[in-house]
C-alpha cells in the first residue's frame, strides 16, 4: 500500500487526522477529540458562548465520560451516504469521513463509507 488514510469529524469540522491504517486514523482522531474536549472544558465560557463551538458541547461531554482512547475511538462511526443518520443514540457517536490518499490523488471509497466494516473491507481489498 502506497498511501495514507485521512479523516475528519463531521460534527467538529476542524478535527482532522491521518494514519497509515484505518485503525491508526481512528486513534489519531480520538486523541485529537480528547485534547479538544480538555481545551473546551478548560476555557468553557469561551467555547460554550461561541456560536461555532457551542454545538460541540454534547460531544465534548461524551468524550470526557469515556475511560480511555479506545473507548473514544469506538464512538466514531462512518457516515452513511445520503442517510441523514445521527447514530443510534443521537449524540452518542460522531460521524467521520475517511479518504484514502495515494501519492497526489485522493479517493473516497464509494464516496462516503457506510460503516466501519466497509472501511476495513476497502482497506483489505486495496492491499
């Protein structure tokens, strides 16, 4: 495999990461979510009173309630194309979009991946 996976969080648009594998990407996104949640709570009045970051509050709480990075990574779900899903528990999970970046090209696997099993299958098929 000659490339990397890049991803972003739909609900917190400025959290982006990459990784050599999908699992590494998920852990990198989870790490950034944890750091963001800590920053949010350390400067709560600024973040909560800002119109662009106020909607992040339920996700910040969800992240802070988890015990470790693996638990935070498990809250990440892939966004289903044109589904309008919010996840099984409303604010219980965060949507993430994954791209595979190969040298100077970027591709979505099926534009937006339906679930984490599809991501892993696409990764195996690429190898």
